[in-house]
């Protein structure tokens, strides 16, 4: 064996120590419920694991997952002092193996690319890996920059982190640019943080309220005064308000923009719940709210003015009306006015004239009304809390490891919930989760909400909070079925474990019975160690449950029904399963039933093929014996009983083989449609008799198309009654060429 240099021996020793330390850390952390991920403590664990894998690969020559095999060693060595290590060692080993297998692919490519980058630096007499190379390794190939820095240090080199960060920031800017049309990006452009107002949210109590419209930003209006006037500071403030991107409004029919209310019932998108939609109406116009966001602590409604116009409430407007007449100017010169686009001038004049005519007659109040879609959204949000609790009951307390929320989306149609779990849920687990959810719903439990100090709420034993989320000092607690004051008074009472309790600012039902029913319609992996379930509620859930039951009954009936109807029944069942929304547990069960039915159809096909082959055997033998002979060549033309195309081709091949020299043309009717197969022996092909030409000659008789090779060809048609004419034409064509 080759001897290692002193430097290599040192690195091998370091590798052993790094691996021993890191696998011990991983075993303890994963046993405690952590999972490798791209954020928080999960990211730290992923970096630790990848560092250990890299040392094993580069200095010990290990090219297969190996850390997972060391987990039992850690458990054996330390399990007596830490007995919890013995609870789920297989799960820990599985998590480690999955991470190793995923990283090995990245590591092989990354090490090779790093060596190339290091060589380029050496040739350039540099001791630094360029930021561009480090960025490419990270951005294109997924190679962690911290590993790049470690490998550089081992070679006495550094990484140009300043250039790397610059490139990363540019990438982030590009990403932000791609999302520049989103509401948040647009709002940021208007610097809302410079405005001093705030909105009171009243949406917990009502979906409708009277309020004041205190701010408008119009974004869907053409023209930019700054592009036409020599100095924008000289623009009349009222005329400027008619230009795109200027605060204050008014907003006119067909224009889009942002509205801010003194108080609002519209819930802003947050905590997984989408923002409300609805209407804002004044005496002069109507605004459709298409989206509601919270930006820098302020609730903002985005949408379109669908009729009339809306003007913000401003005590100074009454005085301002008197200063505008005609074209509404007070400070613009004729030259400046002529430079303003015509549509902007017209809008300014119309707005000024309208306000003058209105005097003080228009109402200062607006009516804000949330769309009825808020109701199913509330149902789905409370169902999400119950689902989160049920997942813990079935998976975490059932020995499947810690279940943490990783994301959610709540809208009127569904609840979508992401959580940590390293394998697909079984049909039994899904059924148990649904059952627990529906038990909470049918019990019609009250839903309690209260704002309390975070430190006090954290003491409640059943509390579920998003790991890594930063919460304010005062938090809103939502509890299903348990009074919050009672829980705060006795936070460790085991009774609370029977109730979903979470931090949440969303909107919820008053009692769980309002939800009606709950069912899971999807379960899938979205990332390594992260699963996603989708659930629906109410009448739609009841319909989905009924659809699943109907398809299960249909599958059972097909299986128990006549054997000759299974194939047709299976085809119809598969079509319905693909089209219908059904519970995911029923979909899993149907996969098994469909597989059983497919096996039955396969067995029937084999039996039928064997029976058909037996029948064809006698027919082809009779054809051969009765075949016409023309100059020593057998002319075999005839119609076979219904049989699969493959068996018809086999019959044609058998006939020409047995005859020695033969021209064959066979016909068969399959499902009411005619088919022809022609075959020639090699000696006839050499004489110019080609199967493809024969098929093309006779196929018009069956109104079809076909072709093939000189020795074997086939055709399909639409006209079964033309088979006799086709066979007669085939026999005549062959005779003419054999004479």
C-alpha cells in the first residue's frame, strides 16, 4: 500500500476526529426532534453532516453513505447514560442516510470544480479563490460556500467573500426584480414608511363597517408628469395627483391602485391566510378590493375602481376646491401646461370641475365590505389548527418523530399544511388524522381567542408555535375547546393536550361545528423530510367523501361482477378516479383495488389468448392444406376468426414458414373494424413480390391505410364488409405475378 505523507496522515487523523464528533452531535440532535433543512437549527445540522461527509470522502476514501452506519455505534456507546437515544435509532439513521445520499452527488461535482478553481488561482499566482468561482459553485451546483472556505483554508488559500457577497446580492436583486410586479414591491416603491397613519383592524368582529378613506395611490394610470415638465417641483399639486405614481388620488373608473382606510374589516395576508377581497364604496364610486396586504405594519387594499371615482378624506379639500376653476391651475405656466400629456390635462380639468360642482355634498364616509369568501376561509383556518394538533397526536405521539409546522396556506378553497416528517403517511394514519379532526368538529367546541403575554402563553403544555418565528411581547392565542384563562392559570394540566392551541392572528369560526366536515385530498413530499397535506371543509368535503365511497363501492362491484365485464368496468373506474376529487385515503385504497382488477384482466387476456391460439391453430392448418399452388408456390388467402393482431401476424408467419414458398394475405375483424396482414417468403421478395405493395393495392376495399416491409405488412380500415373484395383482389394480384 502507498505510504501517506506526514501532512496526509495529519488530515486522516483530523477526519476521524471530525466524523466522530459530528455523528455524535447529529445523533443527539435528530433524536431530540430536529431535522436537517435550509433554515435555523436544521441548516446548522445540514452543514455539520456535510462537513463530516466531505472529510470521509476526501481523506478516508469513503464513497458510500457511512455516517448512518455509525448512528448505532453512538447509541451503543452512550445509550446507557442517555436512554432516549434508544427510542428511535432507525429513524435517526434513515434521516442521516437520506441527507448523505443527497449530498454525495453534490459533493463529487463540487470537489472537482473546486480543484479546477484552485488550479486557476495558482496559475494566476493568487492565493485566493475568486468570488465568481465560489458563487458559481453555490448558485449553479449547490456547493455550500462554507465548504469552499474550509477547503480553501486547508490549501493555505482564502475566498474573495466580498465579491461573492456582491454577486449574491445581485442575484437577490434579480429575484426581487422578477417579483417587482407584486403588491409588496410596488408598495415599497412608494415609501409608505414615511407616512404617519395607521389602520385599525376590526375584521374579527365584522365583515362590514363604515370608515374613512385616508390614502390613495394610483398605479394603473398612464403618464408621468416628471417626464414632461422641466421641474416637477413646479407642478400644481392637484394636477400632479392626476399623474401615475403620485399619492392622494383621486382614483377613477378603470384605474388600479392602493387604498388605505382609517379602520378596515379586510384581513391582510399573514400567517398562511390569504388577504381578503371585497368592496369599498363611497357616494361617488365603487372600488373592488382584489388583495389585502400588511406592509410595514399598515393594512393596504389593492384593486380596481369599477365605477365613478373615489377621493380620500382630507379636511383641506373643501378649501382647495375653491382655488380650482376651469382647467384647475394655480401655479403652472402656459408653457408647462402645454407639455403635460393631453389625457393627464383632461383628467385634471375634469376632477377640478367635478369637485367644484359637488361643493360639500359628497359623503366623507366609505363602506368597506369583505366578500363572503371570508367565511369558508375561516372554516379552513380553524380546521388547519385542528389538523396540526391531529398530526401531532397520530405521528409524533405515535412514535414517528417530532412534527413541526413548515408552512401553510389557507384560502376559501382549502387548507394546505407542510410539516416535518420523513416518510409518506399510510392510509391508516390518514384515516386516523381525519377521524380526530372530525371528532373535534362534531363536538362543536367553542373557539377562544385572547391577546396575552408571549412568555405566559409559552408555558401552556399543548401550545403549538412555528419554530424559528419571532413573536411580539403580546401575542394572540387561539384555543379550540379550552378556555385560555384556565390554561394560563394551570398551564401544565394534561387536559390541555386534548385541545389545539396556537399563536395566530387569523380569522376563525366561533364554534367548530360551523366547519361541517373535514377531509384530506392530497398528501405528498415537497422537500426532503417535509410532507404536505391538503384538506377541505364543509359541503364540499361531504361531497368528496361521498365520491370516494361511491368509487370504492364501484370497484368492489366490478370485482364481484361478471368476468367478461371487468375490463370495461376497470377502464371506466380509472377514468373516474382520474377526474374525481376524492379523499387521499380512498385514492390509496383504490390504487390497490385497481391493481387487483388489472391482474384479473391480465389473467383473462392470457386465457383468451390461449383459447384463440388454439382455435387459430386448426384454422391455419386447414388453410395450408387447402392452399392453391401456382408454379410451386402456395397462395394462402382467407379470413380468420376474431383474434389479437399479434396472433394474426404469428399465423401469417407460420403459414409462410410451413409452406416453404408462399404468398399470404389474411383478414380479421377486431371490434367491428377490418385488418389485413400480408407475408411473403424470401424467394418471392427476390422475384419482386412485396407484402407492402400487396397491402397498398387491396386496402382501398376496406377504406383504410397501411404498409410495411417487403416480407411483412399490415393495414387497418373502417369498412369490414369490404374484406371479401380485398381478399379476392389479393389473390388475383398474387396469381398475376406468379404466372
